[in-house]
C-alpha cells in the first residue's frame, strides 16, 4: 500500500455527505477503522455498510457537531468500538439559503422580491458560521484529547476555494470557510509541540446534493453560474469527490507529510491559479 492507514482509527464528521462519505470509503479500503459521524444517521450507516461489505471496519454514529456534550458521548462510543482517534477529518459544514443573496452585484432598481445583502437573515448567517466553524472546533476539542498522547496523529479540515477569494452571493459561507483556514493555522501552531499535525484541503467546485440545483437546470444543463465557474476553471470541468482523496491521504499520512503543518491545499482544477485572462 502507498499509504499507511491500516488499523488507524479515522473519525470523519459530515460522513453522510457525498464528499466525506467517499473519503470514508477510501480510508476503509486502506484498512482503517472508520467512524462515520453525521446528524443523518441513516446516511452515515449506509456508507458504513458499503465499507463493511467490502471487507472493511466501519460504523455510523448520529452526531451533532454543535453539541459538545453529545459529541463527548459519541467519543466514548467510538473509543469503545475502535479505540482512540488517530486521524480526525472535520467535514461537517455547508451553506444556508437564508444567508445567500439573490444578486451578485447590488443595483438600485432590483425587483422588490429580490433578496439583497440588506435582507440577509442574521439567524441564517449565524447558522452557517456555527455549522462550519464551531462544527470544526468542537469535534477537535473532543477527539484531540486522545490524539495528544499518540505517537502520530493528524487533523484535516475542509476549507474552500472561496476562503481565498470570496464568491458572490454567499458572504456567510465564504467568511466561515476563511475562518476554517485561520483555525487550521492556529491549531497547527497550538499543537506543534505534540504529535498532532493540522492541515486542510480547499476543494474547488464539485457537484453535491447541496449545490446541484444551483449548477444545473431541470434539463441538467449548466446554469449561468455554472458556466461562469467552468469558464474560470482552467481544466474546464467540475471536480469529483474521489479527486480529493489523494490530498487528504497525503496530509494525513505521517510517512509522507511529517513536516507539513498548517497548510491549506487547493484541489481546484487550477481555479486559484487563473486570473481570468
């Protein structure tokens, strides 16, 4: 095996989603013991069942990443089932329509029904920040307690390309992902005297359950926003969930990245490198 994850305990939040569910299956194929945490227990269990059907070790757990007491209970369950965590993947996150504007640019003559910057719901913004930032910080507080005593341990967060340059229409999500990148650097420094390394990946544009309706119309043709994205991605296509695996594996494997700490790795088809001309 290229990567050394056999018998490692890998805890993944947001593991009921496309991206982290795929990561869970990839770790399972490498012989890791995978704990799949998600608010949607059925989704987490479905991916866990796929891993077990392929001969791996996995279990799905219902987990609310915004409830520290609940996470402590899940932590005890994982320790009982698999042992203390070696690798933590903080994948829980997402956006909310209440924190999204209808318009890319403000204009004074917009229709009355248009949701502008001035109409953004504070509760929606708070939800997005909590889900992404606290949803990364709290699981780290809980599971890193065991990891500080490990010989080698790694935390991988999920940032985003819009943490580098904010995208239009989604100010809360962009800001929250920028906070994840900042937290990643902070954690890397904070744990630098232990054997925990903390890094992040910044995915470019992938098609998921959350954004599918924004990127394709009813005829499954790219929307105007999707065409902008593809036009500014030099590779000219959307990424696939399994194309994140190599970057996550690289950052998590001590043999390959033992001196890499506090970085945010773009996996974006060249989006970050392209100036548009």
